[in-house]
């Protein structure tokens, strides 16, 4: 399976998608096609935690005061399912490997996997 979860209004996601080989890759735009529980659980099984999938850069994270709370794995899961903005993006699942976020090393590894 080759799938990338992204946000089409995110400049970083658009830049990354333009820079990689998308042949045979299914794209899911997370604002218009919400992440299902099953999809999130698959991401969790590959990443090892919901916190790894959670974006602490989201504006809602600060505005809701979540940065001052001690969140559990279930809290992270619930927040990601509640609104797409809490998913660190992009998330790519390529041949059983997961690539989370936009760090330079992560995107380079993704490019290599898709080459």
C-alpha cells in the first residue's frame, strides 16, 4: 500500500508532494475526507504512539491550553479524530513503513522509498 494523508491548503504539503514520485500513491486530503478510526489505528500500529502523530504546532493546541495539560495517548487519539488540524502532516504509509511530518530527513527517506 502506498498512501499519503495531506492537507491541500498546506503550502508545506504541496511543496513536498511536488518533490516526490507519486506514481501509484493514493492521496487522501484530510480536510475533505476525514481520517477514520481504522486509518488512525493503522498509523498508530506503525508509529508506536498517537503522540508521534500529533501536531503540537496546531493553533488549536495553544488556544485550547492543551500545551499546559498532561495528555494521555487516548487524549491524542481523540483530538486527532476530532479535527484534522491535530494530525502532523504529511503522513505517508509506503510498503508497511510510516513517514510522519515534514522534517528534512523524513522527507528524504520518503523520497528514497518512492524512488
